[in-house]
C-alpha cells in the first residue's frame, strides 16, 4: 500500500542481534520449506508448507494481503554485525485489517533454531507499535491474539507484550482443534512509542 512503512527493526538485546521485519518475497520460499520441517512449528500454524511450490503459493498469499490492504505479513530476520539481513528466524503478521474497524488480529511464529533469543516478543512488540501507529487514523484501537490453550509458549509471549487474557474460546476444527485463548491489547492514546522504521 502506498505510504505505509514496510521495513521495521527490533532492537538488539544483550544476548541476541537486532531483528529486521519486512514483507515476504519469492526468494524466501526455499528457506520457508526448511523452517516448516520443524514438528513444533507445524503443530501450531494453520497453513503448513510441505514443498517449494507450496511455499511459493504461501508467499504469494502474503503479497496479495499487502496489495489488498487487509493482511500485512513480515518475514523476520536477524541483522548481522555489518547491518545486512541474516537468516530467517520467524514471521509476524497483522491481519483482518479493515478501514473503520476498531480491531485487528496479530500472529507470529519463531523458527526452531532461533527459539530462546526473544524473537517472538521483540517482533510482536515492534509489529504492535507499527500497527497502532500506522492505522490509528483508520480507527484501530484494539489488537487480538489467539492461540490454542495448550500453546503455553505463545501465551507467555502474549502476556510479556501486554496482551491480556480476555476469554476462553471454544474449539474450532480444523484450524483450532482445541480450546483457545483470546488475548487483547488496546492502543494507548496518544501513541507514545514509534518503532524504528525504514522505507
């Protein structure tokens, strides 16, 4: 979409490098197949990638979401010491965005080899700040985060990022075979923090 910042940065920590968040691109397909070989990741995502063709279709879906203006998916990579983009370590997405709607949904996952580096909470915090800043004029004041009740890691990330548990959701197979948690976070007014962004 015109005028929307598409590249974000999450700060480094004492033990982990900074993160780069940017839209998925066709060249990511091969790496995406490798990441989806992780059984833990396959358990939690709603769309599992099985091969290069499937990865290419998934990336195209993310690109179409950007073009339509209702789904904004970011590939998350670590930033090398020379400030170039490193390997893929995760995914963060803002979805169900609609002009005039006060709410939208966020989601994320972390690659197996990058867990324990704070990838998910840093990416989610950056995405959250970006969403509330970018879509404030469109009326966005509330973000929702859903996960299965037994996904305790996702629950910890949500709480760490200020997404409070709002309600227990009934199971909804096949995407949600078990009960789920609905977490929500509301935008502070005025917006007090703007993530580091690059055009």
